[in-house]
């Protein structure tokens, strides 16, 4: 049996692979293990099953240093991202089989529009999920307080963007007052979403102390925004109980956070300007209301003064008229009283006359009754008096003015007085 060497076998594969049909072919794949070494960019290209996520195909890819700089710069400018693990890309490849290193794809071109479309697609899926869960519009529809002075800031400490925000806020020409506090968080890289969520959690336990939250990116490249296209972070912002301002990029830089936050601005400076404008409008409204109130009070005072002047001029006439009306009523009342009094007097006089006659009659009757009673009593007294008893033959004997009722009370030599009906005699007891 004839055999060939492995090298000879690989050379046969190379001749089969290195054909025009395997050159300048556009393929779509997901990047894995992207690394730049010696100016060359090495990676794995994989194809996953959309339903299961299982890897169905895998091959090595390489961008030589001669073309990597131009391709990566164009991709960054178009998508705002660098070539990195997890991106879905459309590549123009040439199959290359090396007898030692095996099969690989040499990348000669890249279509950024495909990646942009994939980013937009993933963002749309996140938006649809947030809408389905009923939280997409929660923060966007929160009402702002009339004055937003207490601001919680999520940013990287010492970053230029944070410094610009503070400077703009505290040097505003209107001299509006603000109170701020920095909640530190990483604003770029894979740790950024978790750090920002942690800062939001710390703020949520003291929501009564703040009027709004500002999330600003303190510098960094446009490509770093890719990590902020994160569902969990968007979900936390959408459900946050305070209005959230997001200022993490430039006009053309958009993330899912811009869709769920209450207010989206371009830069940290723009976030400060928005707060200044909002509070200045409240100040202007207050001044306008003060002017309206002042005018209303002035008009009321002037109207009252005119009314008082009118009343002051009318008081003498009103007083005279009131006096005349009172006099007329008094005259009418006097006439009425006189008629009523005369009638009442006549009626009362008749009553008094009848009463006087009745009194005279009653007095005469009473006098006769009393006289008869007195005569009866007089007869009774006369019958019961001691004189009447004496006239019937009785006498009263006294000693020292006291009646003698017992003969034993008399001694020899006592002087006694005896009263008879027609006189008195004195005796000495012997």
C-alpha cells in the first residue's frame, strides 16, 4: 500500500482550498478571543445556532498588520466600537491553508453597516422587552419638581466630564444654588454597568434627599459606550423613582440608556445647562406670579380706595336720608301709639271702674261679715269674762296679788283681798 507524508496531504488540501472560489468571500460570524500581537489581529470566528446558542462552526481568522490599522479605524469611526469579542461582523475573507498552521481565514475587508445593524437589532430587542415588561416609560414620564436643586451624580471621580459639570453648575450666571454629591462608578469597560447599578442602589435608599440623578461619562472613547448598551442597567434606570439625566456621549452616540432615561443630553456640560435652564424657568415663573400678584393687589387697593371715596361723598346724604326716614317712622309710630294708647286706656278705665265697684261691694260684704263675727266674739268674751262670773255671786280672794286656790296657803295674820262684783274688801286672817 502506497502512503504519502502529512505534508504532502496538507499540500493537496492547500491546492483544493486556494482556489478562486475561496477568495474574496463575504461571511458573517461572531468574534471570539480577539487579540492584537505584533500589529496583527488574531481571532476566532464562530457561528451559533440562534435558538440554542450552540456553536455550529468555528475557524481561525487573522487581519495582517498591513491592513489592520486602516480596517479597525474605519470600523471604529462607523460603529463607535473597536473589534472585540462578542461583536457580530461581516467580513471579506480568503481561505488559506498552511501545511503547519492549518486552515485559517485572512480578512481583507469588513462591512461596518452589518455590525451597526446588529447593534440596532439588539437594542430594539431590549426596547421591546422593556416595553413588554411595562417599565420602558416609567422614568421618562416622571414629573420633574418645580425646582431641582439636590442632584445625585454618578460618574468617575476626577474625570474631566465630572469637573466640567460641576464647574458649569456652580458658576451659572443666575447664581442659582445647587447641592450635589458624587456616587463613584466606573463609566467604561465591562465593569461599568454593574458599577452604575450599584451607585443607583445606594441613591435609592435616600431618595428623599435628592431631586434628580445625573449619569455623566467622565471622558473615554466612543467605543466604550458599547458596554452601556446593557439590559440590566437600562431596566434599573427605567424603574428608578427619581428623574434621570443621561449625558454620556456626543450627539451621534446613542445607547439604550438614552431611550429609558427621563432626559437625554449630549455631554455633562449640557446636563448642567439643562438643570440651570429648568430652575431658571421656575425662577422666572415665580417672578411672573409675583408680578401678577402685585398687580392684583394694587388693583384691589385702588378699587377699594375709589369705593371709599365714593362712599365718603355719599355718607352725608345717606345720613340725612336715614334721619328723615327715621323721623317719618317715629311720627307714624307716635300716631299709631296714640291711637292704640287711647283705646287701651278707655278699655282699662272701664275695667278699673268695674273693679272699683266690685271692690266696694266686696268690702261692704266683708265688713258686715267681720262685724257679725266680732259681735259674736264680744258676746262670747263677755260670757266668759271674770266679771260675769262675779256677777253670778262668785268672788276672787288674793294674797299679795295672787289668787288663793288652797286654804292651807293662808296663815294667821295674812292680809287677803276679796274682789266681788261691785267692789273689793280687805281682811286679816285670825
